[in-house]
C-alpha cells in the first residue's frame, strides 16, 4: 500500500496519535487506512460417511487436495460463504450446516471457519478452480497430498469425532513458529 | 476506494474476467483490490458470576454499555485480540478463555467472535475508550442502555447458559433486514 485509496496522495507508515501500532496514513487527507485479517470459509461436506475433497487447479499448492474453502465476501454470512465455495469448487449443494472448526493463522492474518454439512443427493462435480473432486473415506484420503495443515487437521479430527458422534466446535492456532491449542 | 493503493492511478469498479462480482480494478496496473469482511473480537469477562461491562466513551453508541470488543488486528489470534481489547477498554487481564459466541453481521460485513473468560483477581479499570466499567449480575444490567444487539443477545444467552452450566458455541446472523439462527 503506497497511495491513498481515497485521494491518491502518498502514504506514510507510522503510529497515529492515540494509537499504538503502525498504520498507513495519507500525507494529504490524513485518512488512516486500516488493514485487517481476512476470513476463510469452507465446508467438510459429507455423504454416507465420506468427505468431499477437491484437487487444486490453481496456486498455491496446485495439484494438492483440499476441502472446498475460500475468502469470505462482503455482504454474505460465513455460512453462505462456505456453501458458495463448495458450489464453486465442487459443484455440490450442502444442507444441515453446523459450525465445526476455527483456526487462527496469525502469520498470514487469517481466520478459517469450517462448517460440517451433508451433500444434497451426494451430487458433485468439478469447479473451475479444481482439476478433480470426489468422496473419500478415511483410509482412502491421499494424506501425503493434502494442501494445507488446517485441512489435514480438520480431516483427522472429523474422522475421530465421527467415531463418537460428538462434534465439538474447536478453535486453535496454526503458526509457522508454533502450534498449540488456543 | 477511488485510487489504486499500489500505483495511485484511478480505479474502475467492474466484474473482472473469471470473476462473478464487482471489484475495484486499477485502470493502469490492472491490480484487483479485494475488500473483505472484518472480524470483531471480544470477551464475556466473568468474576464471581458477574459480567464486566464498559460504558462507551466513543461513537457509535456513546454512553451505552458494551462488552469489551473491537477490530481484530493483523498478526494476532482471535483469542489474543479479545484479551487485548479487554485490557484496552476495561483494564482487565483475562484467563480461561473459551470460544463462546459467533455472529455474522452481513449488512456491515462483519464477523463477531466472543470468548468467555475469567477476570484475574477481579481487577478492572477504565480504559481510554470507556467512561465507566463494572461487574453486573443479570438483574443489575442496564438492559435498556446496551449498545448493540449482539451484546444484548450474548448477555441474555450467557446468563441462561450459566443456570445449566453448559455453554455451547453458537453462531447466528444479526441482520437489519432479518434475524435468524444460522
């Protein structure tokens, strides 16, 4: 961020009066431009005990497998966003959505929210950001080709929870420096 | 948003190729500038069955009562942000934090996350964005002077849950047009 989105003038990066962290501040109109974490929303889509995975057709982690997920958009709820991403990436319509898993990923300033859900009629396809998709039982999952740590952890927990039928909402931290339960 | 934060040129607002919603796109460098929901993090700070509320010294809703909460910052976890806000607004240090309540507020593109917690030694004060603070039992809360719907709903649920000792994580939608459980 180098120029003021409001007036086009140059920006300074300093601690404004009354604040305690560096912000982008316009040298002309003095507007402060805050930069905040982004929310990733996604699903753990289930049909007959199997989970719907997508093979990524885009970077990062092209060719690796993931749960359908992406950036939450303005004007939608986290639930709507998770359902939208599942349609976009796996052409699946979801029902019975229940919040399941939250991750803080502070080194990239993201919060991830995953909903458990059922897939309507077990129907799915391959969206433009995927090269393949399909339902996987625990023993069928390509564990060595999972795209991101949050995906691996969510899948491991899901199959463990499915044994007991209890699915508590969990929140924890994924950090490149450390990893601990929040 | 009128000017490109990267190069200072003018922006267009249109649907980029391969996308399905309007974005701010630079007329010169063609960078797409995404605008996403923001996360509000806060606490339900408890000591001996009472909840710590702050009277707002800033707009919006100046003079009304709220739970300590504010914008999540880059580089922190939601838990760290909620603890930070509780220190900033009520000078209280919190322990035993447990995720409790999530709200989607799509008409202002926000996600709110509240943690239940205990207040260390029951100690608190008044931060610069508050004009007063204090612990309130359910019957003492100024219910007609609560700043925001999410605060009223969280407080009502907290005291109901406290009767049973069960505090499930809930997510629902607060919308100026409708209000329903997600």
